[in-house]
C-alpha cells in the first residue's frame, strides 16, 4: 500500500474545521477516474491542517489503513462499495459510533452516495469534507451483523443483474450464504424513489424456488406484528431506515400500480421469512436465505454532509 507523506497548509483560506485527515483512496476509484481523485486530493491537502493519503491496492489494505487511522479523521475517496466497506469494517470492530466518516464519491456505482446527499463533483465533495457538518444517521443491522445504509429490497427492487449490483469480497458470509454489507416530512421517500429508479430495469429476483413463477410468498413482520403472511402473494418488499429509530416498510401486492395499494408500516424490527429468497441491501445482492431480521440503530453512524 502506497502512502503519501503528510502535507500541511498555512493558507489564510483554510477551513474553520481544519483538522488532520486520513485520505483513503479506493483502488476502483483510481482506475475509474484518476483525474477526480487527483482533484480531490489537491483540494483536501490545501484545505486541511495536514493530510495523509493512503492508496490501498485491495480490501485488506483498505481495512488496514482505516484501523491505523489514529486520531486522524478518515476520508474515503471511492464509490458506494468503498463507503459500505468502511462502514461495515467500523461496525464490525464496534468503532462506528465514535468515528465519523467523510466521503468524496468517485467511481462507477454512486446511487447510494447520491441518495445520502453527498455532492457528485470532486471539488464540491472535497469542500464539503472540509466545511460540512457531521450528521448522525440511522442504519439497519441484520441478524448476521451486516449493515444497511440505504434500503433493503426483495422482489423487483432486488435485481441481480443491475450494473450497480455487486458482492463485496471483503464481507464475511453470514447465515444462509448471505453477505453482511433540513429533511422533508418523509426523508426516507427520496431514498426509496432513487433506488426504485436505479433498479427499475433490473430482472426480478423471486422469493420462490428456482424455476417457480408468479409473485413471492413471504411473511413480513414489523415489531412482531404480521403485516403480510404466506397466504398473501407479494410483488416486492422495501425496507428503509427512516428517522427517529424506525424503519419504513412497504409491501407491494401483485397488482402494484393498477388496482391494489401497497401495505405500509413503521417499526424498529423487521423480519422477512418464507421460501428461500434473495435480497438487495444497498448495492449488495445477498442470499438465498429463509429468514432475515433487520433492526434499526438510531444515529448509529456519522457522515459529513454539506452545511445548511
């Protein structure tokens, strides 16, 4: 892993939040858009009191760089995959509550970072790291200790051939072969809409056994109360961490968009069970599993977002 020597700036325009940064540049970002990476490093080095840049060649070196961050504030330069890897690592080591993250989105898969409110340009995103403010955000933790930042989708919203889907080799396989991983009145809705648009062209993943056709047969429970049972076919399920420590749950009947309305609920614990099914957590397709439970952790992680 290459490391760039610490640099310092005495510019009078240095941010009021100037501090020591550990800039971890994901290898995928370097290959996908080296110019944006260079711009981000230049802006961060000029605006912070000191920066240390690490250029890991793979997930293991990426993890090692974060673990050795010391008192420096970590800044991840990469796409959704790099952000998810960083959050999962910090969660696994029970350091997520005490370590806020900053992200400069660069790379091929950026739907999650956009839905979280991060700027898309390298200059704007780097300046947000320097001048922005940390916000505490809810996340979902499943019963295999995997984390979800944006949404869980089962059915048409869990397409396994969408170009943004991937399986992270840095995540440990969980039970059943799965892999861990001011706002408007309903801030979760923007995330739902963004993910649905991104995945609209994906091939559906059914909860039924391979070769079976028709809607899925799933039991969905919210805080122990059954929202839909196995005798009621469903077209899809969406679970999104909302605000105030609760998740927003939407179950779509087979006639979605025609005659039937979706079933909705809010709660802290969501359990889905039934025939073996796959699901998409953020950009990661996981499964098949027979049951999975997600619990909301309120304010579990911090992300630097643009001020105001």
